[in-house]
């Protein structure tokens, strides 16, 4: 049975004390408000000084904690202390700190329930090559993907793969499409030829110039993958699973992004049976529990191909607003399993991140008909950050962006990388 978000209005568990990590993320702010609206008491642990949830009226208390990436031991010790002091019932990691929480999950479970699977399973899903191999072994559709450990392997693979199609190159540990190299068409007059009718040959005009990264960015410790490029529609999913059973699921279109392939800033629910069937088969086969997201391409053959997995909260959570039923999926998933219910967003559900969505609009100005489509998407779409009764996060987001911009300048990295530098996980302790 499928229950659409908003169709039920009851809660069968007592008010819980819920600790969320990753307070910088819009998904954490949205979930904090959903939990608060459902009668739960919300607490947040975050390593960044400026973050969206710190000024939200939905949050009882916030704590600044050590960086999970740079001081894991102190981070886990602080989570233990907070779980005791705040008498936490449920801890929900929201961003990539989930990998560090998994390392200390046994210790934390002495004090509360922790919504996380094992570090070993998280690593297999996060690793962009191992995930593809796992999905293929389960008979699920994925693109042809090759693991690259060195500059020599890169050049050898490129000389062979370039003859049989277009490829996407990306690090096995990455997020928000950072460092992704998409196939590019370049005019190469030296290689251009003509066909029998005198037209420039597309095959001979196609030339992908793709130099390998340096030895620090590409190694046996930090490998890359070359993944077959599949033209088609991009789809994303967000699901909550309990012991291999889906209790909440959303498939969404993410047509507007930061840059051409960056993080999504607009989310619209689409009913897609193919994506749902793929996710359900994967979750059942792996026995997964927790929050999980996938990125898909729906090819011209109408099949969906999973290109990567995000074993954490993703932006699909925004589509469940106001979230009463999604909260049940997180706080009492076993009840939904017994009732054979799966929560989905309401029909036509849409959400956006207003500031980056405005930036995306600028990119549409010179595209034929694109600005009109962008305006149509903007109209009637809920901004995730703005809520009239909880206005402070709207102003806080400017401070968050400013702090990230300063860090990006000092670290010589992108703004997206600056937003995750202290929580990202790249296979450490594996």
C-alpha cells in the first residue's frame, strides 16, 4: 500500500528527543521543522559555526562539535556526551558525516537509536565503482564503468574507450558532481574530414581532450572511474528503508542545478515505476536500513540506469512537506512495514532553494525558450528555507554562503567543496 504524504494526520509514538547532525544542509532544516511540527523535540550537532538550523525556532538546542573529518575521535566523543546530556532517543545523520557516525555507532547505541547501517556497507555504496559492480551483480541496469588507478591507466583507457563512445570521468569519492568531467565536442580541423556528399564528418570532428589529473588527485588511494555516457533524462531518488523494505520513496526531476552538472536546486516529484522498481530490488537484495538516494539516467530505450548512490539524506526529502508521514518513516519504520505502507510525496509536489535557483535562472536567459520554462518552474514552488513563522534561517543562509566563500578562497577550492570540506569522507579507515 502506498500512502501519499499529507493523507494521514496521526502519530503513534510519544514525543521523541531527536538529534540531527549536518545542520548546514537545507534537508536538515526541513526535517527539523517536520519533526517539530509532529511534536518531537529537535537538537542539532554541527561542526560549522554558521549553519541554517542554528537560528531555527524548530530547534531546541544546537551544539558546535569538532570536525568529523579532521578530529573523528573528539567528534564521536562529543556526540556521546550530547546524547547523554540531552537524553536523546534517536540520532539521524543527514550529510556525509554519516560515515563517521557509523564508526562510532556501537558506542552511540548505548544511549539512543542511531539511523545508520554499517561502515562497510556505506563504503560499498559510496564508492562509485564498487556500487556499480554490486548493482550489476544483482542484475540491475548500470552503465559500463572502468576503474582507473594511475595516469598511465588513464591514458591507456582513454585511447581504447574513446573509440567506442563518450565517457564521463569522476573520482570514486566525490559529491555534488565535484570534479566530474563530461564528454566535450571540440573542433579539430587537423582531424576533420568530409563524407561523400562533402559534409564535415562527425566521427572525425569528434575529439575529446581529457588530460589526466596529477598524481595527488589520481592514485591507488584516490582512483577515478570512466563511466559510459548515456544520453537521456536525469532522475534522482530519495528513500527510507527498514531491513530491506521501503517505507518512504520519492523520484524527482532535477533539471536546474548549480552549473551544468552540479547540485540540484529545483525538485519536482515524478511518479516513475521504473526507478521505484530498481530501488526496491536493490534495497531488498542488500537488506539496507536508513536513508538512501540514487542518481539515474533514463535512456532513450526508456530503461533507467543508476550512475551512483548517496547513502544519506538527499533533496527528495523536501517533497514530503509538511512531512507528518515522513516523520513516521524515520521514527517508527517497523510500524509502516507491518502495515505494508510506503510513504510518497503528494502529487505535484515541488520545492526549490531560492538563492541558487535565481542563479540558475541567469543561465537560462540566452537559451531559446529556456527562460520561459524556468519562470514556469519558479511560479508556485515552495522555497525550502523561507517559512513565515521561522524567518531567521533566511538571513542565516547569507552568512553561511559568505563563510564558505572565504574558506574557498583560502583553500583554493570551489564553493561547493568548501561547504563540505570538514565532513566529507573519502574512504578513510578502509
